[in-house]
C-alpha cells in the first residue's frame, strides 16, 4: 500500500517523487540499451506491488525471488532465455 500511495502522491499535479525517480532510473537503463524502450515507471511500480502483497511467510521467500526475477528479466532490452 505504501508503494501505491507513493506512486499516486502529488494529487495529479507533478509526477510523484517515486515515479519521477523510477523514470530517471529507467531512462538511464534505456540510454545504456539495457532496459526495454517501452518500460514505463507506473507499469514497473504496479508490477512491483505483487512483491509486497505476497504473504510474509518463509515459504514465500522463494516465490518472491522468482517473481522479482520475472519482473527484472521482463525489463531487460534483451531478456535471457529460460534457464
């Protein structure tokens, strides 16, 4: 919920700080040709909320890591093939 609130902070006026910061990171990755050109900050934040919503139990640690890997691999300009 905190991530969602940060993504919407600012009441629609300027870019919320969390989105603006992620925009800068994504731009740097795109400029370096390491991040896919169509990646948008709001999309990445929305995808990331699944990590905070997953149950906080030891059995879910591996699942969270797997989910994060899918998100990161999906941002790559040239995603790795299935291992």
